C-alpha cells in the first residue's frame, strides 16, 4: 500500500467520524429541544421522553432543520411560541449538545 492510499483511507475515516459526530450532536440537540417543548406542553417523565423521541425522529424526514421547526411550531404555536423562539432554542440546545457529546467522547 502506498502512502497515498494510507492518506486516502485516513481522510475517509476522518470524514466518517466527523459525520457520525455531527449526527450524534444534532440528535442530542433535537432531544434536548424536545424535552424543553415537552415541559411547555405539560409533559413529564415518560411522556416527555416519548415527545423528545418524536422530535428526533422528525429530523430524519428531510435534510435541514425545517422539519423539526415545523413539528415544534405545530405543537407550540397555540402556546404563543414563535418560530424565532424555536430557532433560538435550537441554537441554545446545540451548544449544550456539543458540550455533552464532547464530554462523552
């Protein structure tokens, strides 16, 4: 094997690792945001966990955050939560998720 082959494999491995890490961080962000939303909806314990899972699953529908934002707005708009509120919470929870995942790695 040449050094070029080794280098190529190293880049591929790093790319795969980075993509997995990104996926884990976004899934954690969605879970944390889902728990925030669940509390706003008056859901606690197992019901809050189930709701958070539904938020995580909604992020698998289309690329980007639009599906998560739409789900949360659909559920929280009657409570006066705006799109700006949801986007701000996603940003806040992203920071928390990065810290949590970095601490677990």
